């Protein structure tokens, strides 16, 4: 009976994973194509990237059930690199980015990504949404050759009014379909339904004499699907090349891991389990390294598709493997359909991605959260838009840490009392660290205090070298006044810090064994 139940349970898991994987494969198609024209590469490159990233990340992932693919974040990061230096530099950058991500996982630095504050996450997502939104407007322009001082110059100009109107209508209809289809059925991805419907309309319009720009026009050639081919980036490995690709590799690597960790945390909450961050960093790094050698644009975990997978029943690595394999079959046998997809419908898909990614609730916080957190959200959002994603996250984390240190630093205080033996006791309350040392030094009445001073750390903790220096400074001031100072109730790790610093500080510790109850005996 037990054996039958286990077999039935295993069959159900396999069934759920296969069906959810196929659903995700369909959902990956429109967004992967849309990300391609954000980055400025052929849609086939983006689709093949999704296959390779999906297969390898699902195999080595630290969070089974999570879906990885080409993503908007990396499309935005690499767009300027591609436009300035071409695809070969992109492939080399993706390889280096993958190596950096693997090293982050090997040295177990991924755990620090879990410490990214929520306001930083909000700013990251809001900034990413704005960047994606702004990037779409390039599709409303066309190249036009003009003469400047006898020289032909290519400029981008807005579409004619009639073409602009039709494109806007396609965008709006696409967004409307994506919005209303889930209310009718969730069996098929809404974005795929929208793409199919709008593509059929575009084909009918084309037959009646009106041609709407499509993926083939964007690529400049007919796309032909097939298996990804091994390709060594055709770049000269020298210092000049590394100077170009290294900043992009760092930014892309950190942006990709940030999105992967965010996705991992979301799935953890949905499934009440816990993934392995460092293992996921290695999985993402391996996927990108291999992807770079197969002519890919790089990728990371996708929040939307991962949620679709989990809600559809996907729980194991099998769902991710099925999603990538299903997408590969579509590339091989369905590339003809991709060629005629109208660009306007892909813009509509991206606008809906923007709407779904932006955290609208952050606009309603007002006085409901500390103003410091609002400052962090706004700062990270603006830096993401004006600079780049990784820089925004790094500055956001630093800003959050400084705000935390400032707030905790102001929290330190002392209770003053006179003991029965004539000594003055300072009972310190709050952590003593770099953020609180200035407040700590101002809490003592050195000139007016008696001969014997006791500083009691029962409700405090000495946390770093700055704290030791602060204690040393207070000790020297009392010594210069001819007064004696004693430290009490230090924990063992605090005592170890002071013992290690004996060369720079000389103090008397009254209770080396930390007998907190001594005063009560």
C-alpha cells in the first residue's frame, strides 16, 4: 500500500512538473523575443539563450522550481555594449560574467545577497521598470537619412502620424488581451494568446496592403531556428579588451544575481522552503559561462515565469528542464511564426511586464514607513535609471547600512549612579560600535567625576575596533585627571577584543569570568 502511494505521488509530481514546464515554455516565447529588441540582438539569440540558461541553471540550481532565461535586466545592461562594440564583445562579457558569478558562489559570498534590504529591492524593481518602459519608445521611431553639410547622416525620427496611431492601437489591444485573458482562463499564457491574435491581425493587414513592422524587419533578415552552436568569442584577449568588458561583466553579474536572489526569496515564501543562495550563484554562473560560448546574451532567474511554474505545480528540477526543452523544440520548428510577430505587440508585452514589475504599493506608503526607507527607495530608483542596476543596489545597501548605523548610534545612553563605596557607576545601555562612539564619548563627566569610575556593560556590547578606541580614549582622559577606571560585565567576545588590543589600551576588567549575578550575592 505504501509503495503504491509513493508511486502514485511520484507520478503526480512528474505530471505536474511536465505540464507546468510546458506552460512556462510557452510563456517564455514572447518575452524572450521582446528582450531581444531591448538589447538590440536577433530574437533567435535571445531564444537560444533562454534554452541554454534554462537547461544548465535547472540542472545545478539551488532552488528547484525556479526558471532562468534571458531577462530584461541584462538586456538593459548590455544594450550599450552591443551598440558600441558588437556581438563578439557581448559573448566575451557573458563568459566573464559567468566566471565572476561562479567565484561569488564558490567563496560563499552569495549569502550577503540575502541581506539586501527590502527598500533596496523596491527601488531596484521600480528603477528596472522605468528603464524598460523608456527603452520601448525606440520602437516608435524609424531610421531616416538626412544630409548635413553634404554628408549623409542617419537619425531616428518618430513614425508618421498614421503609422503611430496604428502602432498605439496594437499596443493597447495587446495589453488589453493580456489583462482580460486570465479572467477567462489560465490554461494558456495570456501574453502568448495576445501575440498569436495580434500576429494574425498583422498578417491579414499585410495581405490587404498595409505592412506593420515585424520581427523579421527588426532583424533585417528571415530568422531560421536551430540548435545553438559552439562559438568562441572572436576578440583579442588583451588589457584594452578587458577594460571594455570588465565593468559590464561586474554590473551584469551583480544585477543578475540580485534578480536571482530576489526570485529565490519569493519562491521560498511561496513554498515555505529555503533555497541555497551560494549554490544558485554557481548555477547561474555556469549557465552564463556556457551560454557565452554558444553565442548567447546572458540571463538569470525570472520572477514572473518562476511564479507561473510554482503556481502551475512545478516543484523540482524537471519543470525547468521541460521548459527549456520545450522552448528548444519551438525554436527548431516554429521560427517562421516568430518572423511575422508585429513589433507593436511585443511592445505591449513589455509594457505589461513593466506594469507587473513596478511596485505600485510603494507610491502609497507615505507616512506608513520611515522616511529613511522612502529615501532609499527613491535613491535606488533614480540611480537605476540614471546609472545602472548594480551600482544602484550597491549604493542602496551602503545607504541603508549608514542609516541603520546612525539610528543605532543615537540609541546608546548611560544611567549614572553612585555606589555605596563612593565610586560613580556608568551603566551603558545600547551597542558600542563605530556608529555610536561619538555619542558614547559625550556621556561622561570626566572633570567632575570622583576618583574611582566603573563602566558597566551589562546592557551593552563592545562590537568593533572603533569601540575599543573609544574606551581607550575615555580611559586616557580619566588617567590624565588622576582617576581610576574599571570595566564590568563584559561578555567573552568583548573581553577577547580588549585582550587582542592590549598594546593600544590599558584597562582593568573586574569580572573576567562574566559572573553577572555577582552583584546579587
